[in-house]
C-alpha cells in the first residue's frame, strides 16, 4: 500500500493491526525478535544510563554495569515477558524495572559472578557520559520527568538520524541542513530566510518550502518511531502528546 | 552516530514538528500566535486575498480521527454563528500531512483580562460584559452552548469590538434554522440528550465552570450563565465597592443549583443593563427608601429643574415690589 510510508496514510489513521514492539519481541522469528530488541535498546539505553546516573546518583562504572545488566535481562526476555500493556505504559514499566534493579544492587556480586551469561551490548557509554555534562544541573525533578525527558532526547536523536539518512538518499541534503540550522543549532532562527537563501544558493521561497517539508518529515518519523515503541493506540496518543509537548 | 540534543534544541524541534506544512495551500506561514487545547493558532498570509488571517491547526496525534472531527466541527459551528461578537471562519481543509485546519479572521486585540487592566470604570466593564452576553445569547438562540466561557476566551479589539473565541468545547444541542431566533426547546433545562461529552468527560475551566459541568452531569444554557456570572465577578472584583444589586445579579448567575440561576443569558443581560441604567434588577428586592433614592437619582435632572423653578418662584414672590 502506498500509504504504508505515511504511517497509516494521509489522514494519519494508523493501522490497528500493526505489531507493537512488545509483540515483536515475542515473535517466533528470531530475526524479527532481534530487530525489535535492537530498536528498544537504541531508544532506551541512554535514558536508562542517564537515569541511573542522575536519579540514583550512581558512579560511571556502576551505572554502566547496571545498564548492561538491565538490557541483558531485556534481551533474555525476562523483563518483557512480564510486561502487561493494559496495566502501564512501556516507558513507565521500563523505568520501574530500572528502579527495581538498582534497589537490588546489593546483589551486585551475584551479577558480576554471572560471567559469560551476561550479554555485553556495544553501548557507547563515553558519549552518554559526555552528554551528561551538557545537561543543565537540575535542582529538583521527579523521576518520571527525568526519564521522559531523556527518552524524548533519545527518540528525537534517532528520528534525526533517520531523517538525515532519508534526505541523503533522496538528494535532499539542503532540506536537512535547513532543519539543522533553524531547529537544532543555537541562534539559527535569528537568520532571515534571505540570508539563508544566499548561503545555500537557493531562492527564498525554497527555504520556506524545504524547511516545511523537512519539519513535516521529522514529525512523521518521530510519530513513526513512537508508534513502534508503544503497545496500544491509547499509549501511542498519550506518549505523542507528551513527546510533542501537546497538552489536552 | 546519534547527536546530542540540548533541551533548547528539543523545544525547538517540538515546535517545528507542530508547524503546519502549508504546501499546496494558498497560505504562507508567518508565526505562531498561541496554543489551544486541540491545536496551535498561527498567523498566515492568505496569498490569494493578500491579507493576514489566523489558522488553527490540529496538534494532537489523532489516530482515529476523533479530534480532527472535533476541530472541523468547531469550524462548522463558528461558521454558522455569524455575529459581530463571534470571530468569523473563512475556510477549512486538510494539510498535506493529514492534519485539519481552519482559517479565521485575525483578531489583533487583547484578551479580556489584559484589556480590563486599563479599564477602571465599572460601567465600562459592564458594557463589555453585555457585548459578551449578546454573542452568547445569539449562540444559544442558534442551539449552541459554548461551555468554556472565561476571560481568556474573550478578545477585545483595537476599536472596542468584543469577540467570544475558542468554541472548541462548544456543543450543538439543537439544529436551528438560519433565521430562527426563538428560544430553542432543546436548550431548556433537564434535556436528557444534553451531555457534556459522550463519555461524561469533564471539559471546561475550573473556576468558570458550572458545578454540574464539573461533575460531568448534563448541562444546558444555564452552564454558560454560570460562566458569565464568573466573568461578571472577574470584571467587578477590582471595584472598591460592588453595589449590592450587582452582587445579587452575580450570585443569581452563579447559583449552585442551575434551577436557581437566571434561566437564560438574556435575563442576566437585562438585569445588568437595568443596573447600568439605574433601574431595579429582578433579583434584588429594594425597600421604599432605596426605591425613592433610585427614582431621585434617575430623575435628578427633572428634579433639579423643578427645584430651580420652585426656588425662582419663591424668590420672585419674596422680592416682589409691594
């Protein structure tokens, strides 16, 4: 169907039969299962690591261990098998699981003794640690907000990566550069469209159109990624409202 | 490699994701004016008519089309309410990403709370209030309840025009013909069809919402009467001493039990107009002394003329040459 790339078509009505990430992690097909787990890990590992560092105040090394432990359990499906979509949203469930893991950290020795059973994931902790230094020092926050904020950061980054790839593949690198300039780089919005048009050697009207298209595609990809990361229509809508800052 | 996004970049991206893509429409985006419950409002240039207008675009992610239908329903409701006190809708449609929008007149005024900070006289404030009542009474006559009346939903334009905005929570309780101005029977109290929402969800703004609306019970036009009472209270709260008659009007409008309120907006407006004209209001019984005082104030010019005449005659008699 031509509408498949448009998240359910031009009217944004999503097909309800589409598999949720949880169903995919429970798939009988190993390849499908692995893809779903990779997606979950790529979206959540940084929020989990930063959450352990900031909320639980764990040191760098301990946070790395706990993050690895958490995702090992995820890969082994012991965590996801217990998840009931009707009782909680996935993001909240994962955060509560992290809390449980950290609270039981007195079993750390036991964790280390597991040795070869732990699946070590190639997670770039140095980058995540560097990002922590970029974050404003919060005086007070609640755990849910912190985890949500980091999840939004992670999901937006993934969406931008995907958008960048799609723009390159379709010869629309200028579209993506304009989005970077106006919506990511500090001070970009102070530039006039005329200035930008001269810089890129395009017409001023092109700046408007290219930027509008890039933003529309960004929205589409964010919602697409989010759709994948949620388990029901209701959860998807609530998460989208939270992620896109729209309140009812 | 995934890039790090600062908090400010995330905010900009959130905003960017909400910007409407106007490709294929006759409108060009200028800037964002505000964010409502269902959608953002943007200032756009209508390239066909060469004028600026306001565009309301659905922000919510709308998997099943419920919110889209509600936005377009809002547009249709407003379009039917052609009244100087209600912002006109010019156009509606779907953007290329599937989000619905509608175009309305760009009102470059101030919200009521901001406007009245420069209006000290109670009488001037009450005149604004009467204009709000006019618009709401008109909507009721067309079978439409607003259900979210509050100072933030009233704009006062640069030439003093008063506009009731944000009909997003409005409800059509009766289909009226174009020229019908009679009291719609469906608006009458205790109509079982009239629910706040299909699921009893509470919609509205605390403080300005009628108790029955807060409870999610059935509402009728008296819920708007309550909200107007709350607006009246807001408008008179700065006054050093609110006259008792006006307080009685406000209390009547905001009665806990809807059957004790003014039954129509017109009744409420009539009492406020009477108060402004120095006439007795229906909900404040006056003793003979107050009535006499009010009669004197109302007829002070004639009384003064009469007094002057009497004094002049007395002086003439007194000083008449004998």
